C-alpha cells in the first residue's frame, strides 16, 4: 500500500492478529515508514506504557487521528476485536488515498494546460506591439490569478471553515449542482457514509451511535441532510431506512432495506460503499477527461477574441490613415 496511514494500520492489525502484545506491535507497526504516523504511534506507545488504551492515546492527537478512527479503535478495544477493526481502517484509508490519487492525477493535465494558456493567450498583443514584456507578463499573471484565486478560496473554505457552518453548506450546495462534479462528490460522500457505518456497526457500535458518526463522516452537507434522519428513526425504535431521504434513490434504499430485513445491514452498507465508491471514481475520471476539453475551448476562445480585437484595431488604423 502506498498510503502510510493505511500501511501503519494494516501492519498493526497483522501483528495483533498474530498474537503480538499491543506494546510490541506499536513499536514495530510504523518502523521504516517515518513521518507523522511514526511520531504519532511513538506517542501512543508512551501512553499505552503508562496504562492508557490505544484509543485514548489516539484521542490525544486530534490533528493526526480523526474522530472516526478514534471511535472505531475504541469500539475495537471494547469488543476485543481490535485487529479486525484496524484492518477495516486500513482498507478505508487506502480507498480514500486511491480516490485522492485519481483526482490528483486527473488534474495534472488541466493544470499544465492552464499554465500554457496563460503564456499563449497574451502573445498576439505582444507580437503586434500592443504590449511590452512587462505587459505580457502582467496579462499572463492575471490569467493565472483568475483561476488560482477562486481555487484558493475554495481550499480555504474546505480546510478552515466549520464543516457545519453556513459558508461550507453554501459551497457544498453549489458543488451539488455542477455537472459531473456534483454527482462525483455526492457518490464519494455516500461511500464515506456507508463505509463508516459498516465499520462502526461491524466493530460493535450501537446503531444510533453508528448512524450519527457515519453521518458526520459523509462530509458533504447535501448528503448529510439525506441521511441524518436515520439516527432519530433508530432512536425511536424504527428501521433506519424510515429516516433516510427518498432522494437517495430506489436502488440504494432497496439494498439498505433488504439488509435490515435479513439482519445483514453491515454487509449491505459495505456493498453500498463499494457501489457508490466505484461510481464516484468513474465520475472523477470523467471530470478529469472533460476539464482539459473545456480549457482547450477557453484557450481557443481567448485567442480568437484577441485576434478579433487586434484585427479591429488594425482596420481602424487603416481607415484613419485614409
């Protein structure tokens, strides 16, 4: 596995499953990996040596371990099934890592095209003498800033704004209506929700708590709205499906309801996680295909407008001469 976090969890799972004591397993789990996970596990080792549990040690490092990771390890500690819980966490983080790679690799070509466009766009003005070198560089920088400023604003909202705040909700609502991207984000959020619910339920977390934590793990606000009724329904003694939005789709709800009826809801959630995750991956790949095409069109449009502008200016100069 290329994901350091997934590798660390998997190593720890294998060692615990082989019967190694927790302290020895922690010592060896991140050996050779380096980085934040190695340092975090070393701190966890010190806490465990002092009599604390692994989940307590992880909870002391919220910048490294998410609330979902802590909750799952706590459930694994309680149920005595920590090895299997860590294996599920390894699979979860490997899945997230794979999706990030799909998105990242898909954006390499669009970003390269964007920078080439910034250099090509102002060339007509420069060659025709309408702009000097400084003007050419300024025009190229303005072109890049028109993309980078919105991108940085979105990054700031995602990273810094409260997940349940008004700004983040507005961004999620906007993304939901963007063609291709909206469907990809929706399916990714559903996959996160289903994976989290599957792992929590499998680890022995009560269904109400599993629904609450899985809803938060979804991340995307429109998706959280669609599934947040599940916990109140379960708390009231009704099936979770009674509280799920019909907008989730008939196929999704049918699989969920069959899982409830047959007592295999955790496996139904896993199946849904795989299904929605594969759909998200396909849509992100489609997005990576369409973004360069859109950029090609924007580049050609900009060059055409520049050519028309320069042709118009040239014709005006000729008319004035005569």
